[in-house]
C-alpha cells in the first residue's frame, strides 16, 4: 500500500465506485479505500431500493435502459415522460429553491446519459411497477419521472459496480479507514490510512472523497441536527461517521448546504440501530397515504395525503422525531391493506391487529387511548366520501373541518380487520456537506478550488434542503461520481 496512485477514492458506495470507474476509463491508476469489511461494502447505496430519478422521453428511452421488457409489458405500460424542466421544478419546490442551480442543472441534464453509462458497466434496470405505478383499466401508469430502478436493488447495484471495477484493474482495500489528507506544494497529495489500527501514508495526485455524510455519528447528529437525533435509527451503513467531511474541513474546505437537515423517513420502531443488509430498505413504511398516523397523544400530526409518498417520505421522518417519544402508529383498515407494499409483510414488522377500533386502540402501546378514539371518530366523520378514491394519483379525496387536513386518499377507517404499524424515524443521509464546483472540485473558504481534491455523493452540500425527491440521491451520486472521476484523472495525468 506504499505505491503511488494517480487517483485515490475514499468510500465504497455508488458515488465512489462511479468515480473510480470513470477515473480508470480516463487512464488513471485507481485505489479505492472502503472503511467497511468486504461483506458490508457499498455504503448507503447497498441498502437502497435502487430507484433512479432521471430525465426520459417515454417508451423508447425506457426500452433502451430496460431492453428485457416484454411486448406484453410494453403494451400495458404508460411510462409518460419526465423533462429536465419538470425535474428542476421538483428539485426547486422540494428544496424551497435553495438548491445550487448550477449543480442541479448539471446532474439533471446528465442523468439520462449517466444511466446509460452505468448500464454499460453491467448495472441492470427495470421499471418499478410496485412502487411507482398504478393500474388504470388494464394499463400501468407511471405518474412521475421515478420509473427506473436497479434490478435487485442496492446490493445488486454495488455488486455490479465492484465487478466492473475488478475487471478494469482498480485496486480495492477493505477495512481501510482514511484519517487525514496529506498536503504538499501542489495541493492535496495523498492520504493517511489506518488498517488494523496501523497507519500508513499513500501518495496520489488526486483524491476523491465519496464516503458519505455523518448520519451514523450520534454525537454529530445531536450537534448539527438537534436534540433527540442521537436516538434516531440509521437506515444504512454504520460507517458513515463524517470522516470525509472532517478531513476536508481540516484542509480548509468550505462547509455548504443544510447542516441541520437530513433525509429521514418512517422506519419500523423496533428495527436495529443500523441497517441490516439482509433486510435492506424493507424496514421502511411509506404507505401512510392510504391510512393515518397517530402520535403518543393520540393525535394526527401531519397531512398523510399531502402528495405522493416519493415527494414527502424523506421529510416526514423529521416530523416523527418531533413527536412525544419519537414514534407513531400507522393505522389502516381492510379496504387499504391490499395496497400496502411488501415491506409491511416482513416477519420483523412491529404491528397489532384487531376486529374493532376499540380493541385496536387498546393495543397501541404508549398512546393516549381516549384521545386516539376521539381522533379516529373525528377523522371518519370528516372524509369526503363523494370523491372517488384513486390510489397512486392525487385524487382530491380529502377531509373537511379538521385542524390538520388529509388532502388526498382519505378513507374512513371503519372496515375490519384493522392493523397498526409502529414507526420511528430512520435517517438515511445528512444534507450538509462540502461546496464543490461543476467539475466536482472541492472549494475552500475563499472560494478557490483545492488542488487535487474532489467530492461526490452524500457529502456534497447544496443539493438537498428540507426534503428530497425519491430516486435523486443515487442519481446525483452517479453523475457527480462520474464527473469527479474524469476530472481527478485529468488533473493527475496533467491533461
């Protein structure tokens, strides 16, 4: 490990591997340093559902990403289209227009080509019918740009990218924790790495940081996200401790983005403290639009039907964290139970069932039962039953007269059996990070690029604020990973 490399990539998830593959394609000798052991490699990407939000123009694009589609699937599918303007509008509205416009435009406009590039490295895609389509007659309709997902999810994504890296001769070291950046006359010139607690210096002409945010670091969560966040579950890897951020800040990098913000969603209350690769994203509980959520006081506390789940799930975890005891119960009846995704049917789920609402409420641990029954009664009386229920498209079936309305998909909870699922907040990634240029160069506090230092993935700041459109994280990581790899290779090779 003492040999000199052209490019060192710190991290082992999707952004890191895209950076490594891109750098190798541009002629660089590449080393990847993954803090996790090989069995746990892949960062947060390995835990993801594998969805990618990208620009597409309908059937021909989808067929090019997923050529295995059958003629029957094609005949029964309406994939719609998702323009760059629509993508940018979604990013803008969900981040309250704080997103860096140059970075947003770059990753949106390069999203389609990047997915094609990933396919060229062995990543396979298919439309995600279960999560993001609804049936209209005999056809499946995709109402958003969130159409494509990796076949096999995040683990398959990472397996494909690691196999591609090995084919291209990229060196990978596991259990390698990067401790600090090495400075020299020409900028960043290497890293200090600890393997089995033994430190070594490794020289390289370019360094790419792609090792995630600080969501696994309890102390940093409490410091930056606020009180109580040290109690949150971590949906993904335990290894995202903020090492890349710390090293870069020590080197003079400029912090950027929303350091008090994070992607967090409804997560099974009794899930382990960190993600389980055998379960992946199945602890998530995203079907709240078909029911209601009650907190410990027995009250509803958000609009479950404000929008389709891909536009709200990443911000509702924060609201759950703000509730008494940091938990809630999602409640459904037999009318909507068939709509629930497979994540609600894993054996590790925390749920109670009953034939009457009185019996159900009595089983809701930690909940004010009197207030809960009153809330259910009040909600059932407020449902606009004159408006048809249309799952997976905004149907306007709402409530009237409630302090917190339900804007879509409101159904009285009145048909047994009744089922409730206990959830808390599962944090996926933090939004604060480093400032980069459109060439993925890390910028210092004087707005100058730090020579030899690049970044991609979740430790890039300025992309997500307050909320997150589903599928944009993997897409952003892949785009900026590819850019970082190319630019790092060019710098290292003097091009």
